[in-house]
C-alpha cells in the first residue's frame, strides 16, 4: 500500500486529500484495507472525529457500513439500512451532500446502538459516485453541534466526485465496489 505524503506545497487542502485518496486507490490490492485507509486519511486531513464509508447495494437498496474511524469498529458490516432510512440514506436519495448541525434533532436520524454514535452530533454525508452510478456515502461526524465550514464541506465534497475515479490501475478496487453496488 502506498504511503501518504505530507503537504509541503501549500496547495489547497481539498486537492491534497484528493491526491492522497487517489494514491491509495491506485496502489490498492485489497478493498477493505483501501476503505480503512481512506477513512483514516479523511479523519487526519479534515481533522474530524469520525469518518465512515457506507457501500450501496443497488439490488437491495441498502447501505452497509464498510469502514469507519471513530465509530465502534465492531459495527463494520453489521450496520445496514435501506436507502430511505437515516441521514445516510437521505444522501443517496438526494445524490448531493447533506449537512446537519444536530443529528439527534433531525427527523431522518436513525440510531444504531452498536456504533456508539450518540456522542456525535454534526453530520456531513456526500455520495460516492462512479460516473453517474452511486457507490455509497462518505460520512464525517463531530461531537460538537455545528454546521461544517465551507472549507471542510469543499474538502469532503471533492471526495464525492473523485475518490473512486482513480487511474486504471485501480480498476480492481472500483470493479469490486461496483459488484457490491
């Protein structure tokens, strides 16, 4: 697996995160390891408490937690919801970012006790897209009730369009995701 570089170029943070994720995907040989490295990279670069990736099964219209940094790791592959459920499902329904300052007060909030996410209040979810096909949702959460800054939204939003649109050497990772989708 490729090593992530430290930014010494003073380039915009959203470009750094894209470069890091593209590097991870282009050197990917294992889907789970790649997803785990992506959430770790986002937590580090965006400086958030939680980052999770939910993969969409389009045949079943279900989103399944496949990687997380910040939620209980035992909940990976156990938490699943319909695309019409929760804030994560709302991201897929709208196919655009969803930002909520206080998730517990939102009517679409769905609680999964196994994640221990009750401590996290703000939510920013962005769809992961390959071409025009949704692959899943990337979610960041913080314990403070707050709207994410425009800068942070731009950083995470850049992942939306490009995280899985890596060079052809990452075709196996993308095809594995598409098979799950």
